[in-house]
């Protein structure tokens, strides 16, 4: 198969990477979680020790030469320069086949070995899926990376695994489509561009206006989208570039619009005022999946974005509400004193004798002019907890929201979009940051003699935005929602009846738990970058041209264009003069990404690609987006096309650094795969931090991390070695603690490949290949190597079929190093 030519980035690598010089069998075992090494792994460690000894000997010789006369040093330098002249840059014209008639270089150089091949393979059409082919098909989508920057080592893992699968399938005779794309990443991209505008020009998106800001984001996309493509090509990815997609291009945008219209028509998308997870830093709602919960076991102080001092958490504050017309008090407790301005009732248990005489009474709010009823609710109130009285804030708490609906309470929103208090809180508090208000409320209650103190609240859960780390505020907002219940039931059925297989199997329980308890999906985002929602509000003559906060949900129409919306509005209100105004919000990025398996193939049109390549064969991605992306693709795919979008899901492990830490720019451990491939100096690594968007403190922290982990920079390892390492670490597990410097051990293996090939070619000059002679005529060493080759093939195929890539890589590594090189070539 041309796509599997010798210069391709290798499809496999050993299960236990050969350690960098100086590591031995113990270190190799530690890299595998302290398991007892297999025979093959022990040999790998022995090879590593051999390389370490060689490196030590070279270092000793270099030290001796320091004492030699200058003339000898100069002579050595000349010799080295002469050897270096062999490593000339490749002159192959772009897209043409490399000239293989030239003699092999004396030493292995990754950039020279790997150059030119990928461009030729792509130009020759080896990567293109053939929509007219009669071969069995294999279809896979590259999870579209966010257009917010460059790819990191986690993306390289995805690429290495998927490219290995694609090349193997081609070798097995399949018509393969591996389709690339980039995601517009609404929130992430808008945040990055806003930071850049503030840092470079001192302006905000509001200074520019919507149209000019979106134009700035498109510029960003052109810059970084091309960077991402360059990285993927440099990693040897055998993607079908003729079908490259972007979630905001015309074809995919049309699919997004059609999906919204169809789901709205069937009632699966609806408009309703409900509690959302509000991120005051973004000034946008985010989904349940974008909220990270932390557990607080004791009183603490945390930093909050946009606030100048740390905020107390893990406490219960107590104060009293007085009974109307008396001095009698009802004491309540809360973790959020600032929300008292939204209190519209206090609930007690109907069987609690302490409050029996207060049934039907009202309480006086101490800071605003409001009376609040005492309501009876056995579901909300636990008589044994606290005072047995619970304040009810229907517009700012999920439990209180349901209580407010049941008891027909007032819903009072106290927050502006930026997290400050609004006018209903009174003149003093209007415009005050909510966490400053927390302490001012306590002061005012103390003056009134109604503050009772605070106490620890162990086990408190606090929701933080995964995007900004701001404390999430439940806020009542009119938004667009997807009714997810039947969709989730269909996705569950597909996994249970075999139409969808999820690997590793341990993830099936998570699939069942999440989909079995799914809530409706808020798809409105208060952003400018993204697919603008194709919904229009009907305005009557004389009304202000703005969508009112107290909107009439019956006035919404959904249409592809403003002209179509206006026609629908006239048909709906034939007796009125009407105009329409489009919703300012955009759709959740995951809505458009959820259509990716079929929108990229031309849906909703009945295209040749859609017929040939849908449903897909495999969805391969990280386990961390099982619900963000995988579940939503299955839900939307089944609902809109009637088919499960892929038959198999393989969730690979997550890449962490050598210390087991999550990759983070502020830690300095986010590595560009090209830096591993090409090598980079420490000072160049750190100069990139200065050019980024990190705060000064984060830059310093990241530099310290880089200096500790890469004191001499990152050595040049090459694409082959990097992909060897990533595939070797990838079995059906969860996390990979990857020591980037350990990849250098695989470069030594590539060097062994190079030297063995050079040796073989020198002995095969003038040889013409012929069919194998009968078995009886084969020499014993030939029978040996052929038998070992067949065993290697069997193990490699088994590993590929089971998505246990370390089995395949160990088989190939052991065969070449210990059976071909150590035995056969010696015979």
C-alpha cells in the first residue's frame, strides 16, 4: 500500500518505551506502573542500558579530549563538519516523489528521512476516500481541534492513534476516509481574541462593535487554523485534505441552521425562562457540563476573577427575619448572604411544632420593602437540619425554583449580567459586586441586631466555570433549550442493543448514568462569535426596537432569513403592522460539533459523500469529552438522520506530564508536538510564554516549570519517534504520564532501524527479488525469521483489532530488534 511506504511515520511502538540514556530495567518497569516487566520489556530495558553505556563512554571520551592540544580539537571539528555535509536538505519539489537512488546518509537524521513523503502521498491521492469505490469502507472523523491556538501533545496522541488505524485499514484493503476539520470554539476563541485586543490595543469588543469584532476573530482563525493544519501535516497525518471542514464554513453553517429549524418544528427545541449557569466573567450562560464542582470541607478563602480580594467560602451565615407586627424572629442560614435580596418566602415543615403558630404569617425583609409569606413544604425542609427554616430564593437556586413554581411565589432577579447587584436591591447596593455585597449585608444586619453569626459548613459543593473559574450563579433567563429526554433514551438503547459499541467497556456505566439522568440542554450563548440563532422576535408598530426582558414567547418565529421571518410574522398577526428582530445570541459550540459526522458529508442534502460514508465506522477521541461531544453526536445523529452516526467509539487515555499533572499553560507543561519533532532550546520555549496571553505571575510560574522539566530544552526526536512513544503508551487505560524526554529513547530505536537497513542494502546490491523457494529448501535461519515474522503479524493485527496498541507496538519492536537484528542478521 503506497500510504504505508517505509518513510511513513511508524504505525507502532513498543509497550514500554526504551528509557532515555541512564535508565534501566527498574525505570522501565516504573514507567509501566511498577508491573513486573514482560520478556520483551526486559529486553527493551536492556537495550536502553546498552545505549546508556554507549552514551557514558562517549561522554568519557569527550571529557578526555578536552585535555588534548588545540590542533587535535581543530582536526576533530573538521572531521565532524565533513560528516555533517552528508545531511543535506532535501530538494524534492513539493508534491513529487522523493529520489531514492541516492546513497543512504551515514547517520540517521529525522528531518531528512521524513521530508517530502507526506506531500507526495497527499498529492498522489493516497489519502483520499473514494466515494465510488466498491471496497469495504472505513470512515473516521478527526475530532476538530479548537481554532484557539496550536496543537499540544494530547492532540498528537489522537493523531498518532487515528493515523495508525487509518494506515492499517488501507493496508487491509479498505476504502478509508479520515476527514479533518477545525472547530470555531465559540467561548474559548472569543475569550482569547478579547484578551489579545485588550493587551495589544487596549480596547474591548464593544469598542469595535459586533461586525468588526467578528472580522477580528476571522483573522485569528486564518492565522491559527493554518498553523494547526501545518502541525497535522508535519506529524504525517494521512488525512483527506480535499474534504477539510470548518464548523463555521458555509456548508456546515447551513446544516446547523437546518438542524435548528427541524428540531424546533418538532418541538424538541423550545424557548423558556429557566435557571441557567451564569458565568459573570463571560456574561454568558454555560452548560451543566462546563461547571466544575469543588468540595469545601472547612472554611476557606478563594480568588474570584474580577474581584480584588479573596472570598470566604465553606461557611453558613445566620440571621433572622422578624414576624410582621411583632418582635418574634425566624432564624435562617445560607451560604450566600448576598442572595437575600431575592428571597420571597421562608419555608418550614408542616409538622414542625416550633412554627405551628406561624402558619399563614408573613415575615419582614430587613433591607428592602417586602413582606414574605411563611410557606409549608415537606419536600424542601428537613426539620433536623439547622433551625428548620429555609429561605426561598426562586430566581437564584435550582431547588428554590421548583418551590417557587409550586407555591406561586415571586421570582426576583437580583443580578446584572456582570455579576453586580441590580436596582431591586436598593440604591446602596445597586451596581455593587455581589461578593462585596456579601460583607455589606452582614454589616447592615449587625446594625439591626439581626445577624446571628457564622459556622463551618463541611462538605459544601461550589460550582466554578471551567472556562473562567468564576463562581457560577444560577440566574433566571429566557433561553433556547433542547428537550433531551427521548434523544437520551434512544442513545441508551443503541448502546444496549449493540448498534453502538463503547470501548473500553468501563465507560458504559458512565454513559448509562449520564444519559439516564439527563436534563434539557441550554443551547443559547451570549456571545458574538458562533452560529447566530435563526430565531426572530416580532415587534409591533410603535414598540422600541429591542427584545424586552419580559418577552412574550409566542412572538418568536424561526426562519432561515429575515425575509422569511417577516413573512411568518405577517401571517401570524395579519391585523398588525410588524417587524422582526433576530436573537443576538449564538448557539452552543457543541450543537454544531454534534452534527460533525454528517454535516461534513453534505447533510441535509442527499450527497454522494453522505451515501458513501455515513454512518461512520469509528469515533476515536479522549474520554473527557464523552458527554460534551460523543453523546450529543449520537443524540443529534439518531434524531436528524435516523441512524447511529458511528458503530464504535474508542476512548483513549488522557496525556498528563511526567509528574501526573494535567497539561496547563500556566504550569508550562503544554508541549507543541513540533517541538518534540524538531527540538527546541529552553530560551525559545520561554520566549513563547512572553508572547502569549498569560498574566505576569502565570508566565513566571510556567517558566520555572519549564526550567525544571527541560533544563537543556527538548532534543530533536522526529515524527517517527514521537508517534512510536504515543502509540506504545496507548492501551485501554485512562491516563498517560508522558515524559517527553523519554521519547528520545525511541529516536535511538529509529537509529537502529536506519543502520540495519543501511547494512542490509549494502549486502543486497544487485539482488533481484524472487518467489520464496519451497520450505524444504529454506535454510534454518530463513525458516526461523519467517516464522517470527508471522507471529509478529498475528500479534500486531490482534492488537489493532482490539485497540490495544501496545500489543502491536511490542510485537513489532521485539521482532525487529531482538529477532531480526540480534539473531537473523548475525547469522
